[in-house]
C-alpha cells in the first residue's frame, strides 16, 4: 500500500487539514508508504516542502511541482498533475482533505484516471472499507471500494485529528524531490484563470480547527448585533461561526457558514446563540464535544442535541456572559 | 448558445429520512421526492442567462427510473425549453452520470453546463468536476456569482471557498456548479405548468449513448448515526458558566 496526499500549503507550511489526510493514510494500514504532493511557485513552496518533510514520521517522500502554471490551486492543472504523478508512482490510494481545494480537484483527477472517488470519509475500517455520512449526516454509509488502483478519497479532517509529534521523531526527515513536468499535459491549462481571492483577515482561530466555536443565527437580527458574537469569541479565544440564515441575511461572510454545505466543525465547545437547529446545520456540528444552545424558543430542535440549554433572550445572555466569563488565558 | 442543466430527483429536503431496518439503505417508498435544491439553483441560473439574451435554449437532463420524468416536468414548468431523460434502473454513481452527460454534450453541443454542486441525498459533490475533467473543459465549482461575456466567450465566476470568495475567469465552454447563494429559484406558475405538458421529453438509454454503467463501489450497510444524549436545561448564565467550568471543563 502506498498513498499520495494532495496537500495544501500556506505561508511556507502544510495546512492542518492536509496533515489530517496524513493521519487518515496512517489508518489505512501499517507500513503504508506516504508521499505528499505539493504544488505552487516561488520560495514559499520550497519552505512548505521542508516543513512537510519533517512534520510527521509517517511521511516518506515529498514531491514538489514548482511551476508558474500551478501558482494558484486551480483544478485543471492540478488534475493533470495528479494524473502524471499517478502514472509514474502507481499509488494504491490518493487522499485529499474535504476542503474546498480537495473537493474541487480530487473528483476531476479521478475522472482522468477513470475511477470513482469516495467523498467525506469519516472512518476507515480497512484499506478498501470506508464510512461516510449521507443525507446531511442523518445516515452513515459503509462502502467497499471494488475498483482498481488508485482508490481515491476525500476525508473529513475533523474525523482524523493529527497526533502531536515529538521533536525527536521529527528529525527523521523525508526525501524531497521535484516532479518531472516535461510530459505535463497542458490541454486544459490556461482555460481557467485566477483573478482574485476576497477574504477577511482576522486574528481569530480558523473555524475548522478551533477549540471553541461561537455561532450566531438569524435571531441576531443584524450585522451590528452579530458583533456581540464576535466579542464573546474574542473573550474565549474562539472562532466565529454562523448559520445559513445569518449568512444569507448578510450579517457575516459566507466562509463562516457551518453545516451540510458549509464548514464541518468538531470543537471541544460549540456555543449556539439564536440558532434553531435545522438538520443541515446540525450536520455540521454533531461531532462537537460539548454543545451549548441559547434560544428564546424552548421548542427549538437545537435543544435536542445540546448538552447545556438555556431558554432565554440572547440579547440578555450575551452581555451577561461577556461580563462574567473569565478572560482567556 | 445552448445551456445544459442536470436535474436530480431526490428525497425532498424537508423530509426526515428513515434508515431501513435491514440496513440496506434509506426508505424511499411513499416518501415525497423533489428536485435537488442545488439543481433548482442551476436551472434558475440557466433561465436567467437565457432571459438576459445570452443563451438560446435551456436543456434539462435527468437520469434514473421513469419517475425522473416528474422532475423534468417541474424543470420544464420552471422554464426549460426541452428535456432529456436517460432511462435506467441501474444504480448510478457520479462517474457514470458524468460519462452519460458527456455523451449528451457530444451530440447537443451546449456552450455551458450548469450543475448543482452536490445532491442532498448522497452528498457526493463530484459530478460537475468529473464531467469537466472528461470534457477537458474548465470548471467553476461552488459558484455564488456568474457573469457571462458573450463577446470574449468567457465566464467570470465567484466561488465560495474555505478562505472566502475566489474569482476565476473561464473560457467557454465550461462547467459551473452552483452554491446556495447564487440565486433564489422561481416557482412554476400554473400557466407554465400547463404549458410544460406539451414540451418534449426525449428518452434515451445508456446503451444508445454507448456508455457502460459500471460500479467501483458496493454499499455494505447504511446505519443511523449515534444519537447525542439529551442534555440539561440550565436556568441562568451563572449556572451555565459553572457547568462549563466545573462539569464539562471546557472553559
């Protein structure tokens, strides 16, 4: 068994979600030989490659595709790259995290390889046996992959936490090699062009990896009021989330949406304010360790999954919490 | 320019699904079925593009058993010009759907394909990407805004990605998959429902399209997810803080 991980990098480091893909590869079988595929252009790519080479003892090889054609994570050149690397490496498995990067690229690459990929794997029971949620997590489906190599997966990073690695084992660095791009198929490359990324830079932790998430729903009523959620998040060192209704109403940008079609979170503490608990939203939070719900409506479905519920007006609760909660350490 | 849209028939989004006792799947008999919400958004976008004069025809495609015709009628009532039903009782995975759609693209020659980003039953989120790969076309997935430039033959697409909104410029023909915020789909009006009855639904089979339906997958079992234990209702903020500190140890 040998696995290729399609990895994302940022500011010269591998993203945590890609390390979850490494953890998933480790769960496939003992002695799995794991290669990381990184692409991009410029010095931050080489930095990320050295980071990848020493971050996890399971990683045996880092493959680097350094070219201007892969400067941005576009699906067209990436799928061709995966095709090329698979032709040479003959991996038994190809894994990416279920991020917008993985979901965009892996199925396209699978089509080029004439394989059926498996989306959103949450548990690995064997090299060909996987569990994945369907119907927004209201059912779990166990599937056996019966096709030829490679078996291609996207994995939910919240289901594969990355074990912390001691400094001793980190020194066991993997080899770094450049991908030979002389036979790179450029037919579809250039047909799509990156224009820009509009994002909100914040100091807050990333929604996907935060230990505490504070979420607001439609009941917040306005972007102005939503600042109460942000203040509480700041006090707790938490990430901010939102329901689809809150995003659709324009209180916060889309990247904060939690749920079936938004982000899947699994923090130690999930605090929901004015969230009714639509099944699509609950799909995104059900693996949280502790769920707190504050809602005026005692019949709101969120109370059926909450560990601690408080039936009260959030506009009274939020200021009180802000006053009484201890400062984050 | 023609636009082709794929419409999937799924259990209605408001239905609370039930897992079959024999764990073979989810109960679908006597359950309300509807058009996948993301497919509705795809069709709506195609109709708006046509109404703005940038497309000549909208073709709706659905695949599966005879009941898919109901879904296609809904699409025709919303405003699609004609429909194609790929008639099959086989289980279709996204790779087969992408191959069947590619075969239809080869004969219909649309300039744009719009699909929902995922179906709310299997939540696969694959077909559009696979179709774009098979066709060697550019792809704009998870779109929340689409602007066509007829002269330059490009589509500018805003995509909902993890870090915010990514903007791409795609050469046409292209594949676009829709996210929730692209538009608000219209309801079919009664006159349009009546009109849709006379619109053409062409039936084809996978064999006629020369696509072999194969499966690389076997469903071993479908089960209910573990239920969360019912929690407690606290009576005050002080009690909540106390529980979080001293019972759950999370703050």
